[in-house]
DNA sequence: TCTGGGGTCCTAGGACCC
DNA sequence: TCTGGGGTCCTAGGACCC
């Protein structure tokens, strides 16, 4: 059977968080389009989460990069304006974008809040893929008020690489015959799935460009880097057979973590934060109708050393109480008293609650009823009104400690 | 100087079994 | 003295993505 050439688009919102915030502000009567000034969307410096989440093109010209501390960004540009982001706004625009794409195909993969893959192989009719790309681009700008980059190709990897070429508001093709021309001259760091730890290793092997990588012996890479080596080689050669997956998959793990406003070095104080995180995690677990078999506690020390411990249960659960109890055991086993900056709780080995055998489900009906009552209150009146786990309340827990010290 | 929070996948080593 | 080998499961840590 002849292999069908697939028709794939990768669509990526330009400076998503900043663009969406700008559109929303304009809609609410703000007179300045923050996309046209040196600006960023940033976290909260007071909460020690002050990093750059998105930057305007002018901010970029000052050398500001996503992920760097706002403190650094301000030093690079003293006129920089910092705005907070609102996740609900982001989700709203992300959904509007998705709805627009749905008019073209039903094979859409939401790769992240601001990126989608579209498979148009069987949805083109008598039209060209590239024409559809231009139409989508134009419609997004006119109807939604922000711009996108679109990569056009025959597989996901190439489409994704293409959408990352010149920005903003551009459409690029990267077909197989263009790989050598358009992709091989780029530095290896530009290739999807090559991060900052792998780049120096490749440089040591005299592999500087994606082309160098593509021409390196595949077995050699496999020996050096294992599976990742094979993946890199395939990607450098534009090989990717993965499908555009429209199914919204159940999560494989659910976790919440928080950076504390001040380092803490008392187990009992950390425990209070863990309780709040467990409430959050178990609530999300129940919302998905899932149960978990493994609980993981993560700590980050003040000098950014992460460590974690986990515990498997001999049953699966979504009970707040059981998750708190397990996390508590883990905490008191692992914690040695050093100053802690971040605390996280994650549950793993998830299964659908209705599908698992009763024998391995710890069925505490009384506890389950209590969780359900609290959940419905949270659904009705908002999460933070009922639980201690809201971000603010975690801040309060630690502030409470601060006050005690002052007293 | 200050460094988020949500995830997925892989690997190495130890425990344990036959 | 020298002391298998294969398999599975679990854990901790790390790399990567947005």
C-alpha cells in the first residue's frame, strides 16, 4: 500500500500570554496595547516567583528572555512594564482558538495552552494546505485579535520546527526536500527535545548544527545517549511517525507545588503546606474520577537542590485524608531540617475509579462522603472559599509563622 | 543578582524471585 | 576458594517540554 503523505499544521500563538493579556486589556478599555511597548507578563516577585512568562517584541530587543528573573529583565530595560497574567483569560482565548480550528478538521491535538497540531490529510477537499494555513492565520487575527505562526509540513516534528522559524505572524513550510536548506544549518540547540544539558555534550563531540547531528552515525548516538540519541537522530533527519492525537487523554500524574514566600526549616510548618497541597491534589483527582496508588513529596532547598520521596500504597485512593497521611509519613521520613524553598505533592499510577477492582480500592465510605460534600461546596462557591489550599492561604500559613517570630 | 508550576518519559541501581 | 543470570518491580533523580 502506498504511504499517504500527511498534511500537518502546527499553530503557535505569538507571545501567547502577552498577546492574550493585551487583547483582554484593550477589550476592558485600557488605552495602550502592551504589545507595542517594552513589556512582559511576569510572576510575583514578592512571592519569589518573579520570572518572565512572556515578552513583547520590544522587550525582546533588549535581550530579555522567557524564564529569566524579572529582576534581570528590569536591569536590561529600565522602562520595562510588568503585568500579571490571568490563567482564566488564557484558557478563554485558547478555547476560542481551538473552536476556530475545529471548523477545518476534527483531528486537532492540543499540545499546550497555546499550540495545536492539525491533521488536514482528509479534510482538504480540493484546496491547498498552504492556502488553508493563510486563511486560518488571517481569520485568527481578524476574529480573535492576536497573531499566530504556522508550520506546514508532512509530519508533526517538521511542522513544529517550521512554526518556530521567523516570527511573528508568519507561515513557513518545511517539507522533506527543504530539510537540508532550512533546518540543517541551525544550531543543535534549536532542535525539539535538545535542551541545555545535551547541547554541551554534543559540542564536545564536534556536533554543532542539526546537519552535523543528522550526519552522525546513528548507532554511535544510540550508544552515547540511549533512546534519546535515536530520537535526536530521527528528528535531525526530519523523521517522525507520530500521529496527531485528538483524544483528550487522562492525566498520568497530578501534582501541585508552591514556592514559599520565605524558606522554612520546621517540619511542622512544612506539614501545614503539605496538607493544603494534598487537598488541592486530591480534589483534582476526584474531579477526574481517578484514584492514585503512589504519593510523592518534593522539596527544594534554599540552594535549589530538589529531592523527592514516594510511597506506594497497597490500594488506590482519592481520599484527602489518606493522601495527607501518606504524604505526612513521607515528609517525616525524608526531611532532615534544612531550609526549604518549595514544597510539592504529586500522585502517580492513576486509574479510573470505576474500572478498578474493589479489592484494591480502599473503600472508606464515610470519608468518601465527606470529600464529596466538600467538593460540591468548592464547585459551588469556589475552591478558595472552602479549602485552605488556595495560594493565598498557603502564604497565610507562612505569614502566620512570621508574625509569631515578630511577637 | 535570583531563579514558576504544570507535566511526561527515561535511566540506574537495589530488592527480590526463580 | 568463588560466588549465575534473567526477569520484574520499585525508587530517586534527571532531562525535556510549554
